[in-house]
C-alpha cells in the first residue's frame, strides 16, 4: 500500500512540489557500513550493499542536490539562511568496507562526505565484539556449546550459553576476554575469523586507511572514542571527546569540530559539554530535514537503510515524508 501511495504521489508531481517547498531545508543523509557478505540481511540499518549506496548517490545527483561540508552548513546557519538544495552526506562509525563500498560512488559524483569516527576501534584492530557476537548468533542460531578447553569454563557452570548469558559473562570478565570468546564462538559455528581479518568484516578502518582517506578529501569528525556518551557524566563525556579528537588529530593533522551522538541518543544537558568544547555542530538520528529553528547541536538527519526502496528514499530526499510527518504531528496537536 505504501508503495502504491508513493508511486501515485510521484506521478502527481508531489515529489517535485515537496522539493520546491523544502528547497532551503538542508538534508543530512546518514549511512553506516557496507556489507562484506550478508551483514545487510543481519542489520540493514547499519550495513548497506555497495550497489544500494551507488544508486542512492545517483538519485541525489538526479534530483539536483548539492552536497556540501559540515563547515559550509555551519557557515550557512550563522549567515541566517541555508542555501538552496543543500545536502550533507554523513557516515557513522568507521567500518572498513566503506573504502571500496562508498568512496567510488562519492568520487564518481564528486560528492564531499563526512566520516564520524569512533577511534577506539581504529586503534584496536579486531572485529567489533558485541556486534560480531550478535551476528554469529543471528547467522547460526546458537547456542555456544563450551568445549573442555573453553576459556569460559572456570567462570560458569553452564555447558551451553545463549547470547544474553554470553554477553553478560563477557562484560563481567572484561575486554581481555573478548577476542578469545569471539574465536571460541567462531570455532563452534565453523566461521573463519582469519578470513574476517582479510576482508575486514565487522572491522573498522586501520589508522593508515583513515590517514589515506583524509588525504583524499573525506572529512573525519567526532563520534566519541569508545562509542559511549549517553549515560556518562560531564567529565567522562569530555574525556571521550578529547580522546577522540586526539587520535583524529594524530591521523589527519586536523582538529575535529563536528560531532555525532553515538546511536543518536542525547540529553539536553549534554549540549553544555559540546558548547564548552566549542564544537560547531552535532547530529542525531531524529528523522527529518533541518529548518531555521534547528539547533546546530541537535540536527536531524535522513536515516537511509538497505531495506528501503529507491522510491521511499526519493520520498525522504525530496521532503515528502518529512512534510507528511509534520502535517500528522500538527493535526495530532490540534486534537489535544
């Protein structure tokens, strides 16, 4: 039904009308990683097929949007008027496969983009533990059967561990156990972690790759050092950003001044921390277009996913979906 309605809207010219009505409301597109194998089926909100991303960039070009840097968006904000058809492309986290899964499409269209980088996973080159555990249990349906030589044997009386029991035990044992646990889990399910290292599956860019991509024009900005922010106190939040900034500066020679909240979550009081650190902008996962009332430290984005159609993406891109959401919200408030 949704496809039929959007097709009708497009045929009636409502996509083009929405684009005109929202021409001075910047779009900030949000992406994460590129699937090496089947990760887009596991988590389509995090991992996208490279072919999907290439089609999205072609649609951005088709509709005449003009991608700019976050610095330019910030300049337009302080000038008091956003440019017509302004768009920003952002990529969260730092997954290694973006190098060959996103950069070719960006270069083809000469689009600038920003990578919000979690630097802990860059410095520590191994698969991201928690996500890798979720992936393996999703793919092989668990549970983990402990062998006689299991590193977990001394710490549990259970012979089999489901995902919740395993993650709870891993949290208690600490990060030193993560790689041995992941190796044991991979062995149980006959998954080759050596191949993961080769293909960079569920891994972040290496320090050398970050430096190389920055030299090629990819803007590297802040996403905290360890992907932690929401539940931290002010001192811990500040340290996360300082650690993040330090590594980025070492790798790029630049001071990062734009921020993305991990998982998009934030509290109002966290804006004081960002203001005190003189950061220019911060983005969330609130789905929508920027407008004149948008606070530069709580900017909305358009969250793209591998499992939405090109038609749905165009509806978001042109502003149709934002206008419908705002209209629905207006009528709901009117009834209250």
